[in-house]
C-alpha cells in the first residue's frame, strides 16, 4: 500500500478555508487574550468556558475581574419536594462535636 503525504502547509491552506476552522480559531484567539489578561494559560480558560470543571475561587476571581464582573457565591434553599443530594461531608456524632474544641 502506498500512502500519499500532503505537505503540512498545503493541508493547512485547505483547512483554513473551512468555516469551522475560522470559528475555532477566533474562539482560541479570544481564549488566549483572556488567559493573558488573567495571567494564566489558554487551557485554564478553555476548561472554565466548557463548564466541565468546578473552579476554585482562586480561579474565579481573576476571571471575573478580567471580564468586568463581580463574583458572587450564594446559598439558596432547596424546595422540600426536590430530592436532596447526599452530602460528602463526614457526619460527626454529638459526642465527637463536644470534644472537637
């Protein structure tokens, strides 16, 4: 079997003609600019924007400042008819709480 190799510059010229390439490239430029302003990496910004991670306040604060926003964390009551998610917190007995100091 013989393979035909396409020079990288030739392949790139074809790829950059597509509309998906331009959209992805523009998004990457925006992420890089935001990352630079936040003093972080483009990968951190990409993870934030994807919503796949739970960012720390250490990450949220520069993101908010750079985008002209103010971070706000709030606790809201859950309606009684909605199922409660189990807590990952360690349950302490009343006895252990007395000795915790």
